[in-house]
C-alpha cells in the first residue's frame, strides 16, 4: 500500500526559519542533558586504588584460569604470575632458577633441585609430589599447550623430597621445566582427566608472586601481591588487566592514566601515542611473523593447483615479492622484511640468507627462472605451462586483518609483473582455519597468515612444517624427510653450538624450498605512562606479554 | 479451549521451533570450532578426537541435537568453547547487565517519550508540534553507534568527567554498597542516553499520532462541549484512550532491546547480551550463540504474549477469533 506523505498542518509542511531555530535549540537541550545528569549524580566517596597497582590495558579477555585448557596469550600472561614454573626466563630471555634452584641435564634425564620452604597460596606446603603429579597429568592425557614438550617423557620420579628426575625416551634440547606451570596436587588430584578438561579453575591457587583477587568476565582481572612469595617481592601491590573493546578507548585510557601500559598497541594508534607527553612508546622485535604459504600437499586428495608443487614456480614468486615494500606499505614501517622461519629475536639461532641465497625483490631473476623452467609468457601477459595451463592461482587472506589483505594485494601486483596471476578473496578467520587445515582435501592455493612462536626455543617454529604435523600445525602440508631428520637431530642435541649449526641448516633448507615466503617480522609496539612506573627493561618480544614475567616483578612506582 | 491457553500453546510450539532452527542454523555455518581450540597446540589426532568428545562435537548432527534438547530440558545450556565455563552462568551475568541498561533506557524513553508526544499532540498544528516532530525525526535517523561514538568523544575526551567504557571503574575501592551503585549509575549514563536519544522519537510519534486521532473523535467534542478544563480533557479523556498503541509499542520495544543493544554495548564495552553475542559470533562459540538466540527469541515471544494479555484487559473490544 502506498500512502502519500501528508503534512499535518500547513506550517508543518515546510520548515520555516523559526522552526529550524527551535529545532536547533531543542537539539542543544537534548545534548546538554547528560551534562546536567552528571551534575546531579550523587557525590561519591569512591576512590580508585592506584596505589602501587600495575594496570594493563588490552583488547581481549582471558579465556580461563585453567593452564591445561587455555589457548589465549592473555590467559597465559596472567597465569604466569599465579603459577611458577620450575625454571623461568629472565629479562635477557635466558633460563634461570625458579621453583627449582637448579636443573641438570644429563643425556635423557633432567634433574631438578626444588626450592625449600615454598607454600601454595592456601598455605599448604609445596612438595615434589606436586611436580610429579603435574608432569604426569599433562603427559599421560596430552593436556594443554605444553603436552607437545612431554611426548617423550618416560617417568617422573622423586629421588628424595627435594629432587625430581624426569626421564625421557631421548635427550631433550628444550627443557620443559621452563614452560610447565606447576599445579597443586591437593586441589587438582581429586579430578579425573575429563573433569580437568572442563575445570574453570575460578579461584586459582599457585605458588607464584601474585594471588588471585577478582575477575569480571569480559571486563577485568585483578591479582594481589603474594606476601609469602619465595622470591624478592615485587614493588607492585597488585596487577590488573582491563579489557577495551575499542582501540581509541584504550589509547584514551592510557592518556588519562586509567591504565599504565598497553602491551599491544595497534599501528594506527601508535603514531598518535608516540609523541604524547608522559608516554614512552617503543617498537621492539617480536616472536611473530606474517607469511605467504603455498599448498604443497602431494596428497592426491589435495585440490590445490599442482603447478605450485614445482619449487621453481614458488621461488619465482619469492623473487617477485618485495618484502621491504610490504613492511613499509602494508605495515607502515612497523615491521621488518622477513626471510627465515625463525624470527631475529631468536638471536644466535637465527639464520639470514646472504648474497645468492636471497630470494627477494628480483623480478629479472624470477622471469629468467620461469623462462628456463618452461613457463613461456602467454598472449594475455600470463605465463603458461607446457600443456597450456595458465599460471593462475587463488590467494586468500583474513578480511579483518587489513595488513594481510594489503600484503596480498602488493604480492598480486608483484606477481603480475612476472606473468603470474593471483585472484584474491577475503575470508573470516574461522573459514581460513577450516579451509587451510582441511586434511580431507585442502582446496586452496596460496594464503597470507601469521605465526607467533609460543615458546622461546626454535623447536616450536621449526616443528610447524614437519611431516608429522600434517593434520596438526603444518599449514602448507610441507613434507621433506631430510628436514624431519634434521629436526629430530637438533631436538636431542644438547651441545648448543652443534645445535645452532643444525638449526641454521634447517632454516636454509626450508627457505630454499619456498613453501613459505615469510613476508615480514612484526614489531611489537608497546606504550607506557612514564610518570607511573619506572625500571622497564625493553626485552625482544616485549616488556610484558612475553616469555618473561620479570618486568612485572621489577618495575617500581615513580618517585619511590 | 480458552483463547489464552491456546495462545500459550502456540507460544510453546514457537519456542520449540526456534530451538530446533537455532541448533541447525549454527551447526551448518562453515568452520569447525575445534580447529580454533586445537590450533597451535601440536595435538595428535587422538587428542583432537578426545577433545571432540569432551565438547560433545562427536556423533552425527541428529545425535548432537537430541543431546542438546535433553540438556536444555534439564536447564543445561552447555559448556562454552571459548570462555571455558557453563553457558548458563555466562548468559545469566550478561542478561542481568543488559536488563539494567534496558530498564533505565525503557523508562526514560517511554515516560519522556509519552510526555513529549502528548505535548506535541495536544498542540496539533502549532509550531511547537512541528518543531518536536522534526527534532525527534532528526535523532531517529542517526545511527546508534555513531551517536554513541559522538557522546564518547564529547564526554570522554572533550569535557571529560563521565566514564566511557565498562560497567564499573577499574580497580575502584568502594566504601559501601551505595558506592557500587553510584559507580554503576555513572557508567549507565552515556549508554542509556545514546539509546534514549535515538529511540525516543518512536514513542513521541506514536503517542502524538494516536492522540491527534483521539482528539478528533466525537466523544472528545462532547467532552469539550461540557466545558471540561483543558488539562482534564487532554489527560483524562484523550491520553487514556490514546495509549493503547503505545502499550504495544513499549512491549515490542523491550523485546527488541534484549538483542538490539548490540551497537551500544560494543561502543561502550558494556558486558551484556549484545557484546556477548558479538564476541561469540567471532569465536564460533555455538553453545553461547544458541543460548543468546534462545533468550532473545523467548523474550520476543513472551513479550508478545504479555502484550496480548495486557491489551485484552485494557480494551475489552479485543477478542481472539478462533
């Protein structure tokens, strides 16, 4: 049914100047209401406890206090202050004593000497039984992110009340004592493994430097200092983490002094915070990269374009890609050009391609390589294989990760210059995961995505493209027996120098195979209020939100 | 069968249909929630299969549906993948926060909206009438999130003094329970104001139109002829009869708000149903999403049912034709 708009009255039909004026006045009155409301709000005697409270602002809430089910970095961060590990990373990211005063590695066994006089937050004494219980629980039931470091664990035994010996099936280059949070047996031991898998652990009890205070789901978490902690007590009387659903609100909160530090500043906001008074903003190396991955699945069920199984095509795409351009344009300079599968933050483990090894920003070489490999240029500017199939590939990126989309677009332009056509489609993050990891028949050619190393040891990142990780983390279905063999060798090599050589050899091999084009190493952007706390140590990976919790323990309130 | 009982049975049938539809809708969305849970854990296939079992994602879709229905009848809404907690607890907390925001904004919107509507309607054709109508239409056409961002900018950045995020001040120390109440009240101001500014026009226009119509009825002419004072004429005879459509509108408004505050909740980080739904969509948390949609649908159905009942009492002319 159509109705003609009917003016209520002759005056209503047209906006006279006076009506317009009144409209404006009324609008003003509407807008003034909240001010009036605020003025009428009762005077409160509420105070905000800022006294020696270290306040962090971030964008997502923790998922759980259960260290065996958590998947978010936020939760791991908070839990690292509630639970102690046997050994811990210091501010230099080197292992140091924690619940164990010493760890001795001898072949396939690691012997930990436990600290005396440690108690749980509820007052119960900490014993070797707690350590054995934790390791056995994780290893036997494959619980949580740390289970991967205990696959070779044979037995966990106490030789005396202060000594725990872990025996593995083969030597372990990585000490799992650095990452496994020790849980109280008197609380967890009564639960079945399935109950543990669903245990929210709403009132976590650990041995760590902070005790649980309160959690408001979706909003905030707060901890208080553990006055009975075994170590040097932190100056902070408590720590809190506040969730902001909006980048600008979060930046505003830092400026207003509502929070003291933001561990992950979005690049768009960073520029604005950099020159703000009383704020120190730093750009640190991180343990994250973003990469272009090729579907190299040799499985017959794979629906990826088989032309990508030719290493020369992948290398040509590598020569086409201009990583410096990606870092400068897609990341506004808050990233450095990528290369190896290990990030430069890994220090002496990191391998950097030199001279002729470099596969980057060299369109001439890309063209020469494709010409000699039998992919002549077609009439439409797209190269063709010998059977006439054009070099056309699908590329996917997560729509909401604008840097990935921008990277894909730049890559598209670079590839077009050497006669390779890429069709870009944007997907959401969950579709990305289910498409890429579809082991039943991966139906994609190229993606843009990223990785964070979950641990400060090369084994995690190097372990991603293992044959055994197809169906697990191996996102490109890469499979190379020599690479797998080198992995096993380095994982059991206790001599650091020899291990470094093996690790570098693996990086070189994987780089040359070009199943990944690591586009950029991300910078970690952090910003803090320098009038609130001092003594921050700028560590690769971040002052906080890193493998070390020590900045929480070592910063002091300004003026004390 | 009494008409009311009949209505009630239809209500139950609708709820069942919605529960079923919700379940299948969320399970045919592409994307495997387990992939999100298991990514970057280096899990063996056995461990993934075990997780599938723990989260009730093994078995056919039909089996999962039967389990879901059975649990639902026992008040068990399931276990959240992403928040690692019972869904009923999560949804319960969010619902309380949303109801708080909703009650405040509904009261303001309905009461103030009716008052302004009566003001405009009783001055039908005058400048004050057209000014009110135009002003409210201007606000009605503004996007909710935009008004919210504007208020954040004005009161959070420019003038300051009003909290722009969350439901309480982070790390606040309260002397007593009134301290908590006043803190929450301060946090309520901007989200409530945002909803009120945008939605109030709805009630102004309805009340005004309805009143204008009633004022033209013959019995109003009679009342005027009796020489009744203007105030009694408008409020005692006009408004009383004009409020019927407003009642319907209020009930529908409340039910729509349970879901419709998403924009406001996201802008102001208000931890209610809207924000929960938004976050659950992003993390593909089926159990939470199913529960959210269940609560929202039931709210709409129950509100409609209540509207029917109230309407019948207010206006005996209304009958159900069976």
